[in-house]
C-alpha cells in the first residue's frame, strides 16, 4: 500500500432539461419534479422565514430575475461518502472524496427580497445580454424567502444562506437512487506526486473573501466559518468543488455555482489528466483590509506555493474590486521573485473603456493578465413580459426596458474564469 493515499472525488452527472411542479419531488428521466408543498415545508423549518415563493424559469424565456443572493447547483453526497456543505448543513468534516450526485443543467437561484434593485445582481435569460450570461442556459428554480420583519439584516442573510444550501441538497438527493448519465473523477496526489517527471507543476491561489467588508459573525464562507483571522490555507483542489466553500453574503461576481464547477480548477485537472501538467494543489486566501494584511497574506501564499507545494507556475484570481486586485498582483509578484511563473485573472473597474483607467498595478514581472470583463460593457435590454423579484414594485422595475452594466449580470464578470467576454486592445 502506498504511504500517501490520493483524494478521489467522483461527480455523478444527471442531466436536467426541465423542472416542473408536481405531487412529489423526484427525478424522472431528465425532468426534475418538485412538490411545492414539501419543499416549502422543508425550508420553513427555519422559523426565521415567514413564507417562501417558488418559480420556474427556463432557457430562452423572456424573463429576468433578481436581486440574486446566490446561485447553487443542486447536489447531494452519496450516503456514507461525506458531508453536504459541512459547517452549514452537516457537521464539519472534510469534503472532496466519495461520490457527489449533480443535477447538471439545473440551478437553485435564491433572491434577496430586501435588497434594493438599483445596482443589484440579476439574471437575464434572453437577448444579447442573455447570451453573455452563463446562467441563461440553465433551468432555474427561483426561491424567494421572506424573513421575519424584525430580524437583523445579518440574521436574514444567514437565513438565505441556509435556504440556498438546503434547497440544493434537497433537490440533489432526487438523483441518488439513479444511475448517472456521465461521471468525472478528480484525483491528485498533490505535492507528493513523483510519477510525472518533466511536467510543469502548477498550483492555484484564489481569494475567497475581501476584508474590505468585514464578514458577519454568522457568515459561513469556509467550512462554516466567516474567515475572521484566517491566513492563506492549503486546500486539496477537490475541496473547492465539493462544498467546502460558499460565496459571501455579497458575492462580488462569484456565485457558489462557480466554486462547485470552478473553471480554473477543472481546467487544470483536464490538463493534469492529459499529461500536460501536474496539479500540485491550491491555496485559499483573502484580500486584506490594510497594507500589513496585504503584505502578510501575499507573503504567506507565495511561500506556501513555493515551499509546501513546490509549484513552478501559479494561476491567481481575486474576490472583489480594487484592493483585492492589488493583493492578487502583489502575491503574483512575490511568486515571480521565488521563481514561479504566474498568470492573473482580473476584472477592471474602468468606466471610460481606457486601459489607463483599469491599471491598478504595474509590475513588469506580472505580465500574463487575463481579462474577465468589467463595467465598461453594457447592454440596452427591452421590457420583458415576466420578471421575478422579492416585491411587486421591484418586479415592475425589473420588467422595464433599461441599461444593464456587465457587472450587474450574474456570471458575466465572473472572477473564477467563466466569463464569456474578451478584451482586445486596438
């Protein structure tokens, strides 16, 4: 028996092409049938919720909905192979192993009924803006929890977090009795891998929160914790994909769906399987609240990548706006100084479409930069016959013709690497 056992995660995919309401909650072929009464009863076990509205939205429908709190892919663990969202639903235990059943093509989209429509995150299901929105291709169960009026704001947001994960697991469990249509195995020995000589050793450093906004005490971001006092942490790549992380209460262009299907990690795994690289590990870090935090986190992340993972190349992503941009850049600079080549992914904050306005760092060493979209891109969208929001007034505002910045459309300026936008300098 080898001294080191690899972590092996199997994602069992069950395609969903439609969702309908019915008498029971079950998966029939590629149709997910949902009992409204049963799901409401399940969610209303949380006494902070007064009632819950449910709606179904299908691809191509002239519909928009918001304000989006989070979007989660319905998933559930095979019994006995690990916890579902540890620290939130199940007790804390490591994820990233065993079998996870996935309702592929479906999404649980939870709306924040108390958030103002102005500036809020939306999903556009049709038109040119819909073509740019990755979520327009999914069948959505839109969940609108209405919380008790006297509830503190952070407790209300915690209720939304619990509702989003409970609904995703509740629906995901419909797939467990069925054979999957397809599956994918994610397996890596990480830094102790010795059987792949000559292949570049790559790692990923990803921010999971920005301390520019102090996390609430009940804000369950990382294994149920709010990241307070957290320094960069080594993670197996599988942990990102299997429920260790959810997005914060203010998701900054990162929905939980994109942790579950992390584009950078899944692409690195593809290259790993094809024998192009060795995926040696990942590091979860934060953007700091001041210069000392920035220097400390950047130094620790770079040194972990060098001395714990023995990485030769690093891909970095950020979480948030300007300060996270600078933190990511400094981390990349320190990685380069330690002999590791880097590539960073960035959204710019410019409004005038000028490269100079988007420049938040200028390190000659950090010269491989991937643009993932910014506020310089916008669409004029028509009125739609259907809009879903937390109140009738908000739905009326959403329904109207308007101009939408790319930053308001979920998934468009995605900082995990799933953006459909590209930048060209002429």
